[in-house]
C-alpha cells in the first residue's frame, strides 16, 4: 500500500442518544467499499467509546470525493450533531509498511 | 501535526498466554513518551483483541531510533513470540488534519 493514503478518524462517542448510529456506521463502511479508489478499512472501538477507524485510498482525490458523497455528508452531519463528543481526522501518505 | 509522521500499529492479540503483556504495553507507552521527537500516542483495543495504536513523531529518524531502542527491541521480540497472532505496521506522513 506504499504511496497510498490513510484517513485516520479518531473519535469519542457520546454516552447516550446513539439511535441510528450502528446502522449508519455499518452502511458507511459498505458504501465506502464501493467508492473509486477505496483500498481497505480497519476500525476498533473500546468499551469507553473511544474509537479509531482508518480507511485507505489510492489518491487524495478519492478521499475528497468520498468526503463529498451525499449520503456520507448526511452521516457526517449526524455525527457532529448526535453521535460524537469530539473527533480528529488526519490524512497521511503511506511511506512504508511491514507485517508479521 | 502537519509534516509529522504517524506509525500505525494494527494487531490481533493472542487469546491466552498474555503474562507480562499489560505491564510491558504500559511501560512501552511511558518509554516512548521520553524519546526524542515523540509527539503523541493514541491506542484502542476492543473485546475481540483487535487493536490499533498510532504514535506520532517529528521525523523518520526518530521512528527508526525508537524502533532500535533496546527495551523496545525486547518488547517487540516478546510481542512476536507470545502476545500477537499478527500485526501490521505502516509509517505515514501527515498531509493535513482537522478536528471537531
């Protein structure tokens, strides 16, 4: 995945009022997978509501297009208004990788 | 943190034989914080033993130095022999970021 891009989404979820969250989160992953340039996604959330989701994309343009996707825009808005206390997004270029 | 570097460590922990894991994981975070170029760390692990830890560093050289730290080398070896089924490491350059 060298020279591909990673979007690191770190979030703290609200304690309550999570109606619609699980369905939307699931649907967004499925929708992301169908987008041009999508490579992979990994997502972990712990019992304290702290989560990290990383999606991987071929180009910065693919990331911009996904950010502007209409259904994704609606989900982003609900994330801000209802589901997340806070989040951070970082867009990174992959320089090297290895695995075990 | 633009132009800094992120080390994305995605791992699946073994189901058993985790003796020493928690102490070492805690100590490695504390030790990393004292290294030259260290900026930040965030870490999440879910109930299935899937985890993502991301550490942030000023330069690639800082990351190399941390990888070669003697105590860290011992921990890496135990990680491979005892604690992890598998892991992936990606080193990325941060191109942009925003938060909510």
